[in-house]
């Protein structure tokens, strides 16, 4: 396996959050501790509509997401928050670990009564939190967007091994880089410093892991900042900073090609933005990738809802997605196919809800009436199916439908069934 250290936080403290508006910030009590939260669209959220949850990077305030937040809130409910000790969120007495940060998010979601599904977006260190949340709650997560994620090859030894393979003194380079990070983050507020210390300890003790085999098969995108902006490091390493960055990027791409792209439903994107500050530089690119993840498997979302919900709630779900899902993803063909899939899973009432919705949306289509008739037939409503087969034949004759003969056979078969019962 090739080794690499992901280039972390070169610019994190070069940017102030004060330039970004923080509207609708509130404090919520979670397990006796105040948590600073920003949300939008939660009250208007439709049944099973995905909520986008932003997990900031190392020591970052939730304001880093402001531009992305405003764009994503146009098409989805969104939530961002400050972890314990950051911004106005009260510090916790617990030792900071990835697991403890995951528990913070769990507690917040429980307190705010935000049910799944979730679409998780994490920046650098935040990606470790979203990854562990995904592994712990695979059924609750629709998809994940990792921005410059931290992996086991970010560990000090991982970096050393990688540069040794490149013919360089990896031990010296990795030690210099850890010291550079430590010096860059030494003079911060205490809550941020505690998180930074915990993070650097993970790297030094080689405890960061990224086991692609344990990741659930969910829609996943990794977005890497590829710009060669290295000015904060100039003169800090014994090797040329630009060459250092170039080799790291080569290693990162190779790492994710090996550990990500072999899985289904995964995408690797190289951005012209800078590593770790993509939320500042590339908000539109991030929001576009979030939209892609949200709609990539819309058929799967509809199918899962049909399997999970009763007929009444499934109807409410279908009404809801019409308010936020493009019509191009809710076509007659898609609904028809999913209706028959639900019948194969013995979800006949839910299939009928879908077939009926298809009739409402496409009243001039012959096929939707034939499908509704099939659904009625499947649940034993034989006589009720006849007028729908007749309507399919009527419309099919006008449009010379390719399945017109099938419609006629279905009607004839149904009449034979009625005759045999008399």
C-alpha cells in the first residue's frame, strides 16, 4: 500500500470567520451543556427528506460553512454546529476523541429531534467524525461528502514511510511537518487548542485509521483541494515546499484510487481550490456535490420508503418529494418500475399508492392505467381492475401504444377470472 500524509490545515488560521454572517444562531441545551447551532428548513422538512449536516474541520467555527450553508438551504434542510469548546458551545470535561465527538452529534440530533436520513459533510478532521458516525449508524446515512479527509496515512509514521519510498528522509520530513503544525496552532483559544492537541496526538501516535472495508456501501464523494498554495510552510521544511506538496498530492490521489474507487457508489474529485479551506474557496462546488449525492439514487430512496412506510405515510412521502426533487427524477417510467418492484416485495398497498400517483401525474398515459389495474388484480380487486384496463386500451389505441396487445390480454384475462368465479 502506498503511503501518504494528507496536507492538513495550512491556511486554517489565516482566515477569520468574522467576515461571514451568522444568522439564526441559537444555543441548545444538550445533556446540560450549551451547544451553538445554526439550522434552516427543519420545521418545513418533508417526511424522510435528507438533512445535510456540516461537520467543521479542526478547530473551525461553524461559520466556515456560511456560504455553502446558504446555497444548500435552497434545496435541503441543513444543520451546522460548534463542537464543545468552540465558538459559544460550552467546553466538555470529557477527553476529546473521535468517539466523544460522534457522541456530541448524536446527543444534538436526539435533543433537536432530527430523525434520519442524514447527508454528512465533513472537512479534514470533521471527516473523521462523519466517517465514524457513518460506520456506527449506516442505516441513518444517505451519503457522505469528505473534504480533504484525514486517513491513516496522515499519521506521522505513514508520512515517514511514504517519503522514504520516494527516496527522501521520511523521518526528518514527518517530524518537521508535525512540528510545523504544532507551532502554527499553539496560540489559539483553549477550546480549540484542546481539539488541536487531541488531533496531533492521533497523528503522532499513529492512531488515525481509514479502513475502506468497514465503510458501508453508501453514496460517497471525496473532494480534494489540489492547488499548490504552500506559502505558510516556506522555509519550515528541509525540502522544497512546492515539491513537498506535489508529492503529497500524488500520494493522496493514489491512496484514494486504491482505497475508494474500488467500491460502488464512490466518486473522487480534484478541485482547483486549496486543501482544507474549500468551504471558503469553493462553496458552489461543494453544494453541487451535495446536490449530486442527494439525488444520485432517488429511485433507491423511493423504494426504501415504500418498504419502510405504511401506505398512508408513503403517500405523504411521495407528496413531499414533489416539492424538492426534480421532475426529471420522478418520471412515469421510474414510478412504474418501482411500483412493480414493490409488488415483488409484497408491498401491494404501497405499490398502489405509487401507481395512483403516476396516474395523477400522467393522466394521458395508457401505461399508468394498465399498471394500476395490475395492482388491483394483485390484491384481489378483480372487478375494480376492469375500467383501468379499458382506459389503458382506449388511450393506447389513440397513441398506437406498443403494448396495446398486452393491455387487451390483461383485460381479457381479468374478465375470464370473473367468469370463472360465477
